[in-house]
């Protein structure tokens, strides 16, 4: 019997039949949002920490790779089984175990869909701010792996700011508990935040204790239309200087606007080259006052028009235009490279100018939108993968994009992680010494390199 | 020539004369707030990253311990040279290198006094929330080492939430750069938050990039007087449920009140057994509205009296009572063991009852106050160290205190760290496997165990 058949039998037994080696099923766990595909040898669907532990112990014994997987919506290949092995799909561990309304914490399994968790806590008048664009289908486990952010990070921070403690399984199969169930805690090294953002390479999270907040009583949303991207960019940091921290400041460039012009629910004139979507929250009075203040402020900074939503329908229209963007981009070209660079706020105008230059040089359309409030720009290089010339151009555009980002004091990834697609750029952001320390940490957790190998670090 | 003399000569040369082996100077770097004393062999005062690097490389070559030191205000022995060696006092690296008002970040050296940094950013209309009680003299480097918190953590989080990136020197002398200069960043493992809270055992921080916020336009402060501690505790979590997150919710128990009764600027009747100090901030209107709402809410929850400050003098009075507490405790007994336990909010009343039982059993006064808004209670066991019977009782009280804390789902330290004083309790909070991982990480950074040895982990 081959190793794979024997492994499959063991996995089948551990999970009471929840494992597969059928090619037509395997191929459903071979992809992610990068569009790349690698076939796993087996897919297993554990339902408990004990099963996860047994699976990892078995894989350790056989030195077989295990690749934890949420819903495969990652943008950098984090959940791709690039060397084959066992894909561990966490979809059955999808229970919200506890929402503790007295202590403002929740305990969840990794397979819970982020959007479902949002709704569940909102029913208790509570609020979980991390909100990646994929929240309708991505999982909390995936969000933890990549340290997902989303538009509300300006005021509320990212996933790592909401993870108080973890139950996780080491590659050896040993179960560990990190962090706390309380608001504060500093005992020992911060294993919790080390595992968050480690892209499933250090341990498999089986439970997370998350901090939740009271749901703000009121949210006010507005769209702000500018003639130039510079005016929009300057407005962003000026608002915060006025002692107002909006919960979102999203921005759309001219190409983005062109893609979704008909979705806003209001007319967007041709001379508009940038739109900001700004949201403030708080008590009913505070949110209304801040919204009014921002509205007047934006006009004083040169905004052509401010559309302050006055009802849920208008708010939904503004957001549906923003949310339609990702798919609407395919009007422009069949493929996109979506990079989530971050630059200091004050460098946004310069970065936008440099992106325009890359666009001119390569002739490829580059569409930029994203989280202006924290300098996190989603740059979409649009191309046709089947055209070898465009493929080469797209790759050179990406090289330039990251070079400019780093030159301006930025980072190659604000929320998507390194995975496989940014692996070659990591050594441009960090030196050898930092990467050696990271590799050393990987070895402490995973001495046989069986957990999600070939990610983040070259030749890993 | 002895090793120490030869080391001293080298350190003297590296730092252009800023090193000492004079006993009367060494003894000034032998203590911390635990009251324990260990003499270093040499004290050195580097002024630059390059000097720190040379000192560590030298120490590595000779396998001599280096103990980084801020201002020695730590509560758990983190900066004590328990095995002798070189104390590296960071007091000359006390420059605020940059306050970037466009990008809301600051770059600082580790020896900057926290309170000085507060004032410096406030002059630009900005705000750095972490605010340990020792902020008038503690340093940002020490705050990073312990992941300091303070009263504003309820709304604003702790030190780790404000550290974007670090420059640090490894025990080998190699200089590393971690994290980002931007609001978001997830490239590679989170070395930044691993070093924050590592109590100076992994690397010596030489520069930190900190996130700063706009200064809230208005702060409203109130003192809320209760007949019972239970009413006070229930009020805390109820306020947050009302969708208001105060920036501080401090609490004082009966013994605390007795210590500073005359300092409040208003009469505190004898039947008052608990006081909450609550602060809200925001725009002028929002803060006023929230303060009024909380005031009425507290009265509805059984508060005897709410004193809402109407001017800076009244605010200062309320805080000066709270701040006088630490020293006023010595009215009760000559020595104190100050423990910064954290329990879930809803367990505060039960914890307070259990502390009363410990008090009854041991006969030692235990005074509790602290950050009720995040469940972080500072328990002060008052005793006379010179009385062997009291010493034994105090130690058994501490054992009981931690046992109850962990039983209620809490942690042994919310902001002081483990150091040497809580070392024996760490294995009660974490299992062997977690601690082995932490020791493994220590070895990656510090293979020869020269940096602040003998801290956090037993036999380290």
C-alpha cells in the first residue's frame, strides 16, 4: 500500500470518514484567490482539537506536509499545497463557542465565517471590527493566519488587536494555550501575536478568544468627490489632525470610479478623479456632529461635493459601489495582480504619481483603491496572463511597485501576507539577520518543516 | 588584569568614558521597585545604537551578562543584575528623534521618560495613551520591555498596540529592524510584538516607532461613590454595555479610600466602600454628553454620589488622591507586595471577596485598587519584611492570590511582567509545552544566554 493510501486510511479513521483522495474533490481544495492551483494528496476535515492533534502527530511521524485551509480566499497563496501533502480544511470547526456579553469576549473555532461572526455579535449589541472585503465567505482562522484588516482599521486596528488568546496545535500534535481571557496580560513571550499573521506556518489554531466591543449606536457614511487625487490625499491626514478619527477612509482613483460609476446611487461627473468614502461612528449626537464637521472640512479642502447618506439605502449604495470594485475590474482585463502595499499617509500622493508612471511605462492599466486612512492601497495591475508579453510587463510592474513602496518607507503587505507571491520581495523589506531570526522561530515550532512549507521564506 | 577590569577598559573605550566600576556608583544601578538589590560588576551608558552593538558583541565574546535598564521602576525585578554582569543604562539615549504630525508616528530612543514624551506630543495636539503610574520617571524602553499599560488601556489598549516598529540589537551585536513605519504591516513574523513584553531578554531596543493619536478635544472626569464593592463592579461592565467605552475606569476599595480620604477635595462619608474614577473623552459635546449619561446611569445602578469635575482643579484633586495611593499605603505597614493580577470583568466582585478571605486568614491588610475597566487589580499585601512570621504569611497570601486569579480565568500579570518575582507562578499559568516554545525562542535570539539571564523562566 502506498504511503498516501495508508495515510488516507489513518486520516479517515481519525475523522470518522471525513477525508478524501478523490481527484474531483481534491481539486476543490487546490486553489485560492491568486488563481494558482496545486493539487493536494489528501484533504481531511477535522471536527475537534483532538482530531487536529492526531492528524498533525501522524503527519509528523511520516514527515508529510499539512496545509491548514479556511475558505481559500487568500491573496498570496497561504493555503495552497504547493508541495502536495495533506490539506486540513477547517470548515467543520465552524462553531461560535461563546459570546460573553459581560466580559466582551467571544470564543470561536477557526472555520467560522467572519461575516457570520459579525452578525452573531451584533445580535448582542456587540461589534467585531476586523472586516476584510471577503468577509461574506472568508473565515476567522484565515483572518488570524494573515492578520486581516479591512476598512475599519483606521480607528479600530486589525485582527491582532482583537486576539486575546489561542488554543493551537503544534506540528508535533501537542496542544498549546497562549495569551489570556482578559483585557490585559503580559505573562511570558507574546506567542499569541506571533502565531497571528504567521500564515499557518507555526501552529494550527483550533480556538481563539477574541475581544469584542460595544456596537456604536450610530454610523454616518459619506462619499466625498474630488477633482484631484492630491486634494483627496491631503484631506485624509488633515481630518485626523482635527482630532477626529473616522472609522473608515476608503479611496477610489479615477480608474476605479470608471469601473463602478453607475453603482453609487448618485451621479459622478467626469471631472471627478478621486472619491473618499468616510464613515464616523459613536453616539447618535456625536456621529452626527462629527459627520457634519468632516463634511464642512472636506469642502474647505477643495472637495467638489459631499454626499452625506441620510438613510440605510443611501449608505448601502455607497458601499455597494466600493464592494463591486474587485470583480468589476475584470471589465478592464482578464487577470489582475492585487497588491496591498502600505505607505505613510503623507506619501499617498507621491505613490499615486509613481503608480501612474508605472502605468505609462508598461501600458498596463493599474487601478488603485483601498484604505486611505491607514495608507493601505490596493493596487491592481490588470493584464492578460495568456499574453507572454503582458505577463512579463505585469511582473516588472510589480517589481517597480514594491521598490517604490519601500523607498517611500512603506511595506509590501498591509493585510494579505507574504505567502508565495511576495516571497521574493521579503528580503527587500527585511535583512538577512531578521529573516534568520524568523527562520529560527519557525524551527522552534516546526523542526521537521511539515506545517505549510514553502511559504514566506525562500527555500523553506 | 581581571576579566572585569579588562571589560571595563573596553567599555570605557567604546563609550568614550561612560562606564563605571565605582562601588558607590554601581549601587545606584542595583535596585528596582521590588526593593531587592543585586550589585552589577560594571555599568555602561551607551549613547548610540553602534555603541550598544559593540557592547553586546563584546559581552557575547566574553559570555558576560548584559542587563538593559531604564529608570529601575519595574515591579518584578526585570532590570536587576541578579547574576552580576554589565548593567546597560539607557539614560543617555533619551532623544525624541521625530514627531511626524502628518503620519501620526514618533520615533524615540529607549531612555526617553514616558511623561516627557506625553508632554512633547501634546504640544503638537497629539496623544500617546500608555500611561503607567510611574510615567513621571519611567522610560519608554522600560514600558516596551514590560508592555506597560495604565488607566487608559480600557479604551486605548497597552504599549504593544502603539509600537509599529523597532530598531534593536541582538545579543550577538547584530542590529535588526522590525515592523513598519506605517499604520498596517504583516510582512513576516511579528518580531515587534515578540520583543515588546519580553522583559529585555531577547534584544536591546535602541529605537521605537510609535503610533500616536490626535489629542481628544475634551476629557470629563468623575468620582462615583458606592456603598458596596459589588455595586461598583456591576456598574463597570454595565456602562460598557451602554455602548460607552470610557477611557479610564479606576477603582479604589475601602482600605484604599481610608489611605487617601483627605486627598479627594470632597468629603467621602464613612459608609462608602468603593469609589470609581471614570473618564470619558472625545469632542467637547460628545464627552459632555457621555459624562452626563454615565452619571445618570451610575445613580440608577445604586451609586450614592457622583462628583463630576467641572474644572481642572477638581480633576487634579480626584487624580491626586488616586496617585497618592501607592506611597500612602506605607501608613499601613513598612513593606508591600504589589501584584497586578487581571480577572474577567464579571469576576471582579468574586475576586474581591476572595481577597477579603485571604486577608482574614493571614491577618495581613490587603489593599486593592487599579484598573477596573479591564479587570486589572493592583493588590497590595502589606507586611513587615523584618518579621519572619509576616514574611511567611505574605508569601502564602501571594500563593493564594495567584491561585484564585487563575481559577477565575485570569492572569498573574497585566502589566508588570514576570521578572524574578513571578517566575515560580508562570508554570501555573502556562504548561510545559508553551514554556518550552518560549525558551526555544529565547535561544534563537540569545544562544549564549547573556541578555538579562535568570528572568521569566526558572533556571534561565
